[in-house]
């Protein structure tokens, strides 16, 4: 099965650290500018999802949501969530850590894209 969102080992380590500090967490990536274009990490329940938000999958057991407008732009790619040095977006739980989350991507092959389109 092809996954729409995956995480690097560095991201998984940061996820585990944040879960140990905050309990249940979630990710959201909107279509906005600035902080909104980065994967944001929230305590579960601290961010309200709307009808236009899609669950893309889970990373490290944590749900990853994206706004439909952003999804329409990224739908042909697999999102690869990574963690790099430096502070994160100001509203995200990783904002005070020594690492923060970023989104990278790779284009699905034709066969993979056929499979993920059937999952919707």
C-alpha cells in the first residue's frame, strides 16, 4: 500500500519526544502562507478541523491532516515529513525545540498515483 505521508527517522524521534511531553498530538498543514505552509504540530483537541480538511494518514501513530486546497496542489506527491535543526513555526509544538518539522515531497509514479486515487 502506498502511503500519502511518511516520516524520516529524525521526524519520528521528534514526534516521540513531543508525545512524551504533551500526550496525544496531531499534524495539520494548511494552504496559507508563512507558518501555514509548514507542517504544524498541535496537542490533539487544540486545533479545530473543518469539512475541508482531509486525513492523509498517520506518522508515528499521529494523524496528519491537510486543507483541501493544499491537498489539491500536493495530491500527486508523497509527503515526507522531516525534522531539521532550528526552531519551528510559532504556533507549533516544535517551536521551542532544537528541531522543527518540514515537508519534503516526491512525485508518485504512475502506478502509485493510480493506487492512491482509489483510496479517496
